[in-house]
C-alpha cells in the first residue's frame, strides 16, 4: 500500500484517528507567493505553466517548502478538459481564462470529442509523476477536476459572468443541450480522474464551484447526480476504488445531506455554512473539509487565530475534519499570515484529538 | 383599519386564510417592460426617476396594468440612503449605480450624517403618497430598504464587485469601522421605514442582498442582529407596530431558523433553497415568500408552468405562502411570459386553499 509518511489527511478521509487536525489550503500554489509569480513568468503563460510538468510540479511543491501542510495539490486548471474536448481555451493578461466561442446550441455540443482525454491531457499525468517524485512520499498528492455542471457553466458562458444567465436559462429552455454536455463531461472527467490516480494522485477532489447557482431540484439533476455517477465509476474501477474522494459544492450549504449520500469520503464546506451544523447534518461517516472565511487572512494575527479557533471549536472533538479555507486563498494575502494560520491550527487542534 | 380591497398578501402575512396564493414579483417595475423604459427616458436618468414622485408612481403602477398582481412595490433604489447620508451616488450609462468615493476608514464613516433621513428622502414619501392615490386601495403597497450590512457593502466597495474583498476583509481587519457604519445605517433605516409607513406603505421589506457573503457567526453579528434591531424599533413604534415585515437574505438558506426568530412576518427565500425544507425549518408561524428561479421565465410556457407547480407543490397545503421569484426579474424576460406565470399561479394554487 501507500508508503506516505504523513498520512493525516488519508487517515481523516478513511475515518482513522489523527494527532492533530490536518490542513491544506485551496489554491495554495498561487499568486500570493512571490516564488509562484517567478515561475509563472518563466513559463511565459498560465497555460504554459500547466503544460510544463517541470514547472507545474515546481509550483505544486513551493507552498510545502514554506508551510507545515499535510498535502500537496497538483497545479492545473479545471478548464483543461473543455480545451481537450475541442473548445479552445484562451488567456489574456488581466483577465481570467475564457472561451472565445462558447457553446450556444446542441450541434456545437455534439461536435465536442469526449474521448482520449487521458492522452490529450498527458501533461497533467506527467506533472503528477514528477511531483510525486519530488514529494518523496512526504505527504499525499491531491488530484482534481471541475464538476460536469461547473465545466458546463464556463463552456456556455465563456467565462465567469455576472449572473450566469445563459447557462441558467439553458437549463429551462434547452435542457437537452445541457444534459448532453453534462453526459459528455461526466465521461471525460471519469477518464481524467482515473488517469490522475494512475499517475500517482492519492486523493481526488471534485470542484463544483457553481452548483450554488441552481435551484434545489436542478442541483440534484444537473450537478449532484452527474458527480455521483463519476464517484460510482471511480469506486467500481480497480485503479481508483480505494482512493478517497472530496466533493466541494460552493454554495451547497442547503444540500449537505444529499451530498453526504453521494459516495464521497469528504464534503468541502464553503465559509457560509456553520461547521457544527454541517457535522450534525451529515453525521459521523463523512469527513468535512473547510471552512475558514478566506478573508480572515486579511485580519490581524489575533483575529486570524480567533477565526481559526471558531472553526476548530465548531467541529469539536473527533477525527473527521480537514482544516482548509472555505474557498481559494486570494492573491493579496501575505504569506506570513498563512504561516501563522497553519501553525496555529496544528497547535490548537491537538486538544480535540487526545484519546 | 385598512380599506384595501385585495388583502391576500396582508392576510398571508397575518396568518389568515386566502383563496389562492398571492403573487408579486421582485423588480416588477423594471426594464423588462417597454413602458418602464419609456418613462425612464422621460425622467432623463435613473436617479431622476426615483426623485420624481409623478414618474416614480407611474412606473410603480405599470406592472399592475398588465398583470394580476396582489401588491405594488414602490419604485426606488436601496442606495438612496447612503446618498442622503452624504456619500454621493453616481450613475453612468451601461453601469449600475456606484459611489465615486467609497468609505475606506473610520473618519469617513464618522463624517456621515445619519440624521434627518426622512426629510432628505421626502421624495420617496411623496412618491408613496402619489402611488397610494393612484392605487385607489386596489392592492397594498410595499415599502422597502436595503439592510445595514448590504448598504455597508456598497458603501465600502463602491459598487457590486467580483468578490467583495474590501468589505469582507474589513470585517476582520477593521470591525470597529464596520460596526460604526452599521450602527448609523440601522438608525437611518429605521427612520426611513417609519417615514414610508407614515406616507402609506402597507408592508415593509428589508433586502439583505449580500448577507450571503458572510460566514455564519458574522452573518448574525453584522447582518441579522442589526435587522432584528430595526424590526424591534418598528414593532415598538406606534405608527409601524402593526405593519408586516418581510426579511430577505439572498444566500441565507443556512440561517432560516435564526431569521425566523428575528421578529419578521415573512422570510424571502432565494431560488437555491427548497421551499418544503424551508417550511419545515421555520415552522408555521412565519410566512414564506418566493422562490421560483428567475431564469425559469426564459423557458417555454410548459416549463414555466412546471417550475411554478414545483414551488407551489413544494409549499403544499396552507396559507402562509406568497409566490415570488427568488430574485429580481431580469431585463431580458418577455412580459407575456410573466403574464403566463402569474395567471398560472392563481389558477394552480387554488387546490391548496380549499377548506
């Protein structure tokens, strides 16, 4: 089995006791780190960075040199899949990634090619192999994908828009198109995650960044059920059946019970949901990851510790909590503040893990 | 007491039986109506429209000429209060309202003047008086204000921003400033709502559009508790003690229980929360307003009816439901689709009101 030295996160995901609450940070390899910016400059572009296994593994490792983190997460972008399916991803300075020609009808959806994703995205596999080698079994490596609904959202909107009216309306006026797109993505994402596990990912996470746009019935139909299918696919596949899965729907606080029945090992919680309430709602067989308000990192040292204590106290005694932010760290955080947070979580959480 | 002919909405708010589910639509006086655009053109500007009682009452009435609505809501903007406090509101074409000089420190907050709001905003009172006269007691008129937290958000950010990082960070690194600002707004909003009731508003609604940005502890401290104070102020004031109050926190699905204990008569529900779940959570003593996905109005006639049925069935038998969207109607909706929805709600809901 695994010869990973720091197994805290794997233990929490498998329901085993740990000595302190493990911690990693969404977007921990990112723009708040000067060394990340240096490497990105070297890569020339964001997509260049994703596609260069040497540099992608370098930025993946960077936060672990600074902080006492319990996991690495492979550096990549969720929009590589639509790109590989034929919807060309573009990047411009001072703007997030976008699609020049977003999908507007069923014909365009039909022309997407969901096959051979593993081959088309072999640069991600290569980055994982190289990262695993550099990690030297110190901590586990998390692989990830966007959810079918979230990728559909970007593919129809073109980018993150103000109110996502196109995709939200398509659910009502062209549900067949959205269903077809989601079906293709479900297929591709399954392949992609299996590939990541084969390459060495120890944990898999599904980011459903935009599930919270949907009403509750449509959340089940268009977002949760396709994710459930992916999880079932992974759990029935020889290479991935034992790999823990974290499912994160931002804005999913109303649907925790349903998410907890998806087959995932842990639920990612955004900062708006009270963690005690979440634990009560989902019971003791699923772990919770989260959920510090990312803006707490702009506070003073005392206020950071105070906010972190509330999350840890809120979870209380028990071993099924992975500390994280409720959303990705933003580029304006000072790295030393993140250091204060991580050290504090380790120290403060010990009291909740005494036998 | 009131001599209003159509009392359905007042009855629902007061827990009395009704023959069908009443309905009104957030932003029903708005850009999706060609006659609104005409009147706005006449006014010259958005703020000009707000400040002209004749034209403001005209656009308030317009949707009632087309649709079988059970209430009117006075046409105005939530940002008139900050403007009256001294933070000058600006409008430019193709951009929402904004503040040129958003608040950045406590001195700027201290210099705001929360007094004499009723006098400074007498144009709203005048618009209410004129609307009441035009309504001729057919249906009740709803008055409204933004919540202290939501107004603070705009006053610190300058406008609706991508991630609201300034105000969300201020909560952690300058809570004193935010608290001071909220205190002033709580005072002004109380005055403003009392003034609206005196002028003739039959129902008061508090729009907490951005409460959903906060983590659960901070939602209570910075958003719900100030709203509770306003409600307590209104309930202890002779002129407003019997006026029903609707409280709407967008993204507040995790906090329904706490909101139901605020003293309000009804909770506005956005489209992401299941209405059956909301009813179970808050019990039978509070009404629910909502919560059709606004994008459902971009569907076919059948899909509109289907989506509306789900909301009405989801609430089920009982008299404490006001049908509405889960957010304001958008400018791209075809008016005839809204007509289909409203007629259908009236017809379909009757089965749930038989004795």
